[in-house]
C-alpha cells in the first residue's frame, strides 16, 4: 500500500515539507547512537542504496517469527 500520497504536499510547522520513503523490511538497516543520531540505510534492488537521517521512522511490517500465529488472531506484542 502506498501511503506516500497521503502526505504529498503536507508541511510541518508551515514550512517543512514531509518526505516519505518506503521500503521492504528486509531492505532496511537502522543504526542509532547515544548522541541521538539515527541513520537508516535502504538497500533496494529497485533504487540502489540510500542513507537517510530521518526525524521519524515508522515500521509497519512485523519481523518474521513474531506476532500472530499462522491463521490465528494478532497478538498485542511490541518487539524492540
């Protein structure tokens, strides 16, 4: 599902444009440091490798092996 269109043309605080990057969970690599810096690397066969320093990251795909059992109801589980 492409959610980028929901944010197209939107701005924060009136002047900062919202930018949406989408990738498969398997294409992401996140590194955080104690200084508060977050670096996200997206290694996509479609668009090469991109490195970002985002203000916010939303992950909407469960890692393999967590969450709902096959055919069962979703579990209220936060993995982190």
